[in-house]
C-alpha cells in the first residue's frame, strides 16, 4: 500500500491503514489543507471513471462544504475538461479525482490553481506543510458551503476544440475519417463519441463503458494495446486512437495496426502547428529528440524542461512556446490552455492528416526516426536514489562525449543517443528512458544504468 505526495498531487492505493494509503481520513486532511491554501470561495471538482471515484468525490465535496466553499461538481469529466472548467466558472481552484495512468486500485487528488493549471512545486510544498500541521479551521453552521452540479462542461470543452484556429473542421469532415478508439472503460468513452460526431468522424469505441473496470493496463503503451492493434490490422479504419483514464494522454495507431509511436503524438502535432505558426517548443527531458529536430526544421528553438506537467508549462511560458508537452502522449497547446489535452491533440492531428491527404503511416515516415526504450525499476525501502544518481554521474564524468544534466535525476546526452534516470513523481519506481537510432542500442544503454541500480540495491 502506498501514498505518494509529489508535484503531481496526492495519490495512493485505496484501502488499508491511514497514513499509508489514500483513505477517507487522509483525503479529508489533504483536501482541507488545499482549501486552506487556496483561501477562496469556489472550487471545481471533476473525476474520472475509477471505481473509487464516487467515494473520493463525496469525501472531497463534503470537506469543501465544511470549509465553506461553493463546490462546482462537474461529475465524470476528463482532466483537461476540469482544468478548463476552473477558468469558465471563474473558480479559485479545482480538484481532479484521478490517478491518470495508474491501475484500478489507485486514485489521486490533482490540485489546480485559479488558472486551471497544476500547482507549482512551491505551492504544493505549502499545501503539504499545512496538512502536516493539521491546524484547521472549518466553517460555522451558518457559513457552510454547498454543492452545485454542472453537466455542461463536456460540450463546452468540445466546442472550444472546434473553435481553435488550427482545427480544420471542414477538412476533417471532407476526409470522412473512420477511427477506432480505446477509451479503457473510463471518461473517454463519454466525451470522445461526441467529439467524433462534431468532427464528422465515423467511429467505433472499444472498452466504451465508463465502469472503471479497466480492460487492460491503462498506460497507453504498445505492450498494453494488443486488442486495438489487432482490430486495426483487420482493416477498415484510417486511425486508431488511445487515451488514458483521464484523457490527457494520447496515442495513435496507424491504419495497418502498427503504433504511430507514443513519443510521436507531440512531434506530429507540433510539426502541424509550426507549419502554420512559427515559434518555439518545449518537452521534458525524457522525451524524444525528434521534437528538437522538427522545431529547428521550422526555424524555432527547442527547450527541455524537468519532468512534470507544471515544469513543462512553466518553461513554455518562459520561452513563449507555441506548442509543447510530454513524450508520453501529452499535447499542451497554449491557444487552448496550459494543460495536456487529448481532445485538442485529436483535433490538431486529424487536421494535419486531412490537409496533407496522407495516411497515418505515411505521415509517420516524414519524421526523424528514433527508438526509445522505457524501462522501470521497482523501489525497495532500502533503495538510496540519491546515491544511485551520484554513482551514475561519476560513471560518465570523464567521458568527453557525454553531457550530464542533473536538473531532474540524471540525463546523459551523447551525440547520437541519450539515457535518463529519475525517480517517478507518480509511482514508487525509478524510470530509465533511453533513446538511440535502434531499439537494441537504446535498450542496451538503459540496461547499463539499470545494472548500476541493481548492484546498489
């Protein structure tokens, strides 16, 4: 059983002992701490389709009412929908009840500011400090808050996508696309059909019931997507679309059943945006070099940020990026909002395919081809992550070809490859990502660093 407090919010497994899990007592504590930090009057709450969602929502909403807040409960909603709803309702903050790509037994509170964006690391630390003190003040009976339900946010989100300048609705409709989507039995099954209808796209949805009983591991990686890949190989579809449980990550499958490449979701969307609007881009240190190549091809400048959506959006604002995101299929398009948004990604990607008159497999071949290996190591209580990072830096200190970056874990850049080792913000693991021109070379580089960890555990 695990409770993780990080830049990404508070997340943990449901059930078990207090202090070790995401249980009602700890949900009350962290919700109260957040409400104390916000010190406002109105908070938006949305949730994904997880089995524990109704329980967590009831505890969160009840706590906020007890703090005197007006709670806008938008019900089953994607993470980007909830982010946008904070702005549309002119709320002081928002809580998204989702553990994103984590399995069924997990849930989380993702905390937003009044712009509908994730709290900074400093703000998050302040919330944790308030929670630690447990010096809380609740509202007297005459000043208790209330819950107002609003089920209009999904349609408003869809309309906002249709209204984006670079979403070419007419071109998409003219192509008469037929897509197959896997929505993992969560909120994607509610909102994506309406998006497809609005875009004039014929569709079939796999795992469409929003039951929270995830049909497979919910992280949209190739090893978890055999069902939709097999479906695509049977023919009859132009594109396969996969989202995670809260619909902020997006992966595509080509018409022949092969992965477009999770890393290439952002690359392809950025290439389309940059072909219309010249400018800069940002992704995190664990993302493919292909974005840098595409950005420079269009005359822009690429910048890498530390892993974590708030780190990426902060850097995007600093450099004035016109598009950015993360290699895990997260597209952040400032013209919409500063948050990963699969609906925006779908609208821009289909516009690109429609305008170029290409198949998905043809579009993929227009980008630099790198192979990225994504490995992980489970942490034990004895694992000394700091000592491991020091050891890795020492390994490459004398290598004249290696450029060492330690702003987030340790990343070693070589002329034709890189490897990045860092502790996850969302799971009790060390992530080891490596990229090269072949999968064998990428995997070998990653395994070399993984052995360092194994030797020190």
